[in-house]
C-alpha cells in the first residue's frame, strides 16, 4: 500500500530515526539488560493515532532499544486507560491473533531493499506474545526464540514489557553499520473504536500498520553512550530505578 499523497509524506514527523545503543554491561540474572544499561538508551515516545492525530497522553508509549552482536533488546513502557487481554495462550505464551487485544508491537526490516518483507513482534500486558515473518502474500510463524518480561502496575496505569530478540532470527549476518527500517505500535481496547497508535503514522483511511513505506530508520550506535537524564511521567512506572 502506498502513501496516499506527497502532502501526507511531507506531513510526517521530522524525527524518523530510532537509535539502538550498544549494550556494554553484562545482562542481569534473567538475561535482560540492567537498569543501568537501559539508562544509556534514549527513549522515543508517541501518543497519537495511526494517522498522527488525536494525541492521548494517557496512552503514551515509550520505546528504548539496545543491541549486542547476539541480540536486539526492546523496552516498551505503556501508559493505559484500560487493560484488555486474552485469558489463554499456548503453554509457551504464544497467542494467535494477539492484536485483537492490547499489545505493543514492533515491525523490523533488516533489509530495506525488500520492501514487503519484515518481522513482526507483539507482546501483551499479561506477557503473551506472537512473532511473524511477513512476506509478499504471506505471513508465517517466525519461531524466533524471543524472550519477554512484563510488569503491570495497575495503580500507576503503566505496563512495561522487555523483549529479547536473537539477532539470528532477524538477519543472517549482523552489521552494526547497516541502517534498518522500523516502526512501533500500540493497540488498546477490545471493541471498536479501539486506540491504534504508531510512532510513524501510516495515514491510511482505516487502521493499518502494514505500511512499510511509512517505516522510520533504525541505526545502531557503537561504543559508550551518555546516560539519559531526561525523565518522563512514564519513567515513574514499574521497574524504573532512578539514579
């Protein structure tokens, strides 16, 4: 699907690059980045719908990324109004049609020359997940071997999800100099009208996240990064350890 007009393309947000910081610290006991490591990753935030309209700060999403040669780590910190989740999943937590309830999502495209091919990962507030390999005319289970960790804080109206994605499920040979393409999304609510939110707006008539033309860029920063000192309201949520 193409963007509807050049005017819509020009109207897209100026910030179109996400930065994954290199993780230099050892992971914690569960194999995830430590709070110190996450503080070296500058967050990106979005709270508008899939058209880039109707901002809702009470449903703001914050995303951070870290990388090593072996894996890509993502942290979603999501503010919410209500929580709606499936009560059941496969024994390993995989749940088909997960997007029909609340989720945070990332679409990753390691090879931008293959516009219609990318990887889709979703995680829910109760820790269910799905991973898909998207290609022209098809989608199949990626069987990525992802790991996740989720904390839901009802009092703070915030849920935090960490994803650990093996690099080998994303690309055969990782090159930190390469520029990938990416977009991040949120869905909240069980019945229409639901809240469909995206970092880079897709600007379709009806909610549709599968618009790779709208993806932003993902770059991999190398070496030590300064600690992030900016704090948002969402950083007061669960699993956040201030300096």
